[in-house]
């Protein structure tokens, strides 16, 4: 059955994401440095990191990124993620809901995100190749506050059963115009270039999730699922999260969510300083949930919030606008990237 194959793939993705998890990342945050300020003249309690994502007011600039759904096992993970989001006040994004458009039974594997987080901010998620009506259906399914519309050409081309034709831009523009919630165009681990961002801006996209290289690697995951595993040469494809943030600075009319290899509050602070409105993590949250439990994962994410306030205090920044005024020091590699891409920093 087609649906059972889809459900099996969802379980494979979950297992392989954990199999390939590493505590280090290639997102290049370690190639950025803040300049310490020894006289901040403020207290930790002075920090207000409330953030605005379009019409959405978020109490923290951190979110639990899209992961899973579509099988009984992943439904249990989504229930836990909903409870974790409710306990931490963080937005949470659904994994791709396309399977739930084909099989009504799969809907119950996604709705626990909302059922266990009735008052929180939930993002629906579907691929860019779907119709506006289908996009509205997945929003309605979760009573979602926003929609992540994911683009994933590299994943599809490596995926054994993936798509081979990609004509998405006009449909993205139609969906943005039709829906009454923010539509966030999201990459899935390969980053975004300024050219992509500009083309999205031209069709009305005001929100992007950069999904940079450095976190969960779907080229690696899908290649592992191939019989001959012959596409290993694409494992490093794409722009890192930091490179994508530097690219996005040239398209200031878009609000940015930074995801991909964010492993601790210092990574998040650097992403926010480079212009992100929100910073998301999936792999780190999933690893904690699978290896420990819900309570430990809640504690970890609460510690991230406390840690971010500590870092902002070290910099003497009371809010995110002040944090974005900090000029980070870039490694020679990143400076070379900016020069070759003609990016101002």
C-alpha cells in the first residue's frame, strides 16, 4: 500500500536523523565571535527577548523546528513535542503533513501537536508543490498560526522515490496571497542564497526559514536509503546556516528564521545578532527527547532561554534590536565567502 510506504519512510527518517546525529555541527557558528563587554550596566532581569514574527508576538525567539508525523511512532513524538512546547512557551512546527492529505488515519499523528499545546503557537507544514487548497487544509488541521511551505530539491533528488521536476515559484506566490496566516518558505538543510530569497520576495514571500547546512542532513539520510548509497558526494551540498544568514542580510524586507545545526544558546545568540527574528532547533531537541525524556528536554530548553539572557547581558544588550547592533568577528573563511559572494558585512 502506498500509504504504508509513506508511514515507513517517516519512521526511517526519524531513526536515521538520530543515527546520524552528532554533537558538533557544520553550521559555521564557531567561525563567529562576539566582542566581550566588561561593563554591561544592566542585570539579567533587564533582558526582554520578546520577538515579533509578522502578526505573531512570541515570548521567546526560540522554536522547536519541524520534525515528523505520519506513523503511530511519530504521532507519539508529536504528542511529546506539543507538551514540551506548552511547557517552554516556544513555537513548534509540524513535520510535513502531506501524508495526512492522502490518508485520514494519519491526521491523528499530527493533531497531538495542537491537542497538547492548545494555547501555543503551532506552524503547519507542507511541500511547496501542493495547491493552495491543500495548504489551507493542513493549516486547518492544526488550527495553525502560520504555515511552513518547505522547498527541498536536494532531498528529493537524492531520495530514491523523490520528485524529479520542480516548478514551485508561481504556486508559492498564490499560496502566500490566499492564506490569512503567515506563510514561511522553509529550506530543509541546504540553506538559501540571496538569489533565491530575492525570487521569493518577488512573489510576496515575507518570511523565510533558511534551513542551513549543519543540522539534520537529508542528503545523507536519503542516500543511506538508496540501494547502492552512491550519492555520498552530495553530503556537503548547500550553504551553511551562517552563510545563509549573511546572504539574507541583502534582502532586508524578509523576516528570517534561522535553523540548521543550532546546538546551544551561543549559536542562537549569534544567529539573532546576524538578523534572525527566531532561531529553531530540531535535531538537538529530538536527540534529547529520544535519549532522555520529556522533563529533561523541557529543562534543556528552559536552560537555553536562561543562557540566551546571560549572553545578552554579557553583551550589554537589553533586547533583540540591541543584540542586532552587535558586530560579530568573522573568520577568514567567512570573510572570503562574503567577498566572493559580494556580500556586505
